[in-house]
């Protein structure tokens, strides 16, 4: 891809050279083309993954940056999310992931309905829509399966697939301006990226049915009351609250955190308590002889060591 300076130089040359009158329309066409190319180059990446610097080492930030459609998810965004997930999985230093938006007033508006229109301006076939939903479902499942804690930072709207992304996170922190909902039944479909399964596991079956059947939206305060969100803070302060929680997590034993997440998630999927306790036991046993545990015990013993005062 050409760099912006090169495109500017070419565009300026084409616009400023002396050309016959008959070629003015061609010159104008070139100028518009390069102006459009520059506009595309200037657009931010729709998904950005970055590591925070010390003293917040170990905290990763995944940001959605597609302001023109309030972070709606199309095929490109989906692919970039999968790429980000793979990078997080490969990063041995990662301890916590914050999922946030750079778009004021929007966490994620859900699926980009434009993906339902093909290049020939025909509606996508049922199989094509199903492929899109299946891919989104798989992407969120991969995100949910990350071994480290994930925290959704919700300011503004988290609707449809946007809420389903937040549901695939371990924690949800809302600004008081947050608006959460699964409106799919209004389009004669159902939440197809995990909403019908994750929501009842979080808020209970009856409450989930009400929200999905009616498609109604709830605010941050109600989300906290029903257990859908962990905290409701003043608008604009959700990121700081999430960062404070992430900092607390990074101070704990990283393997212990990973095993705690594994024990909770896998234990919730079995049908009886003895099997769930067996999952916990297996995770616990794997930590007994780790360097993390030895270092944590040594640090704890050092803190408890009595101080000799000379009396």
C-alpha cells in the first residue's frame, strides 16, 4: 500500500498539471480517487489490541473503533477479533483483558445489518445468514475460552451481538449511561451468538426469557440488580473501575487466577455437585507444586514475620 505522502504528491501533481480541457474530467476523477484513498488510509483500525505499560504490565486492552456504525460487527471486524484472540492466547505475559470502545455512547451496536446485503444488493440467503451467525458464535466462544480474566467496559449501547460479546466476558462494568438488550426477536430471529445460553446462566432462566421474549432494553442500574453487570458507575468512569479491578487481579498468582477461571467455568457445565467438586479438586491439585505457589507462600511468610523491636 502506498504511504499517504506518496498519494498526496501524486494527487497534487495530477490536480495541478496543465492539461487540455478535454482531460479535465479525467484529472478530476483522479483527484477524487486519491482523496478517497487518503480517507481510507486515515480511518482507524476497527479492532485494536495493545499492552498497557508498567506499572500495568500484564493488562491488555482490546478496543473497538468503528464509529460510523457504533462498532457494529461485520466480517472484517469478526476476523480481526479472531486475530486478536489468537495473539492473546499466544502471549504468556497476559493476565487480564479489558474490552472497551473508543466510540462515545456505544460499546457495540451488534451485528452490522449491511452484511445481510450482498454486493448485488440482494438479501443474503438463509444459509449465508446462518454462516455469519455461526462464525460470530464461534468467535465469542473462543473469546470466552481465554484462560485469563476478561472485563467488558460498557458505556452506552450494548445491543444484540454487542451484548453477546459482553456476555462472553467474565465481568461487566457499566457506566450509568449503559443500555443493554437483545432485540433479535423484533427481527423474527433469536440471539444467535450465545445470548440464549449465556444470559440464563448469568441472570437465571426466567429473567433471561423475559428479556429475550420482549427484546426490551435495561439500564445499568437494573443490570446490576439482576446480576447482568458487576458494577454501575458514573458515566465515563467504567474504564477506570475496570482498570482498578484488573490491577487487583494482576497482584494475585497468575496460575491461581487461570485455574480459578477453569474450575468455575468447567464446574458450571456439569450437572451434579460431586462432579463439580471433582473439577475443583483437579484444578487445585495442579497448583500445589508450582513455582507461583512457592513464591506466594514465601511472600506471605515474609509479611507475617514478627519485627524485633529490641525490647
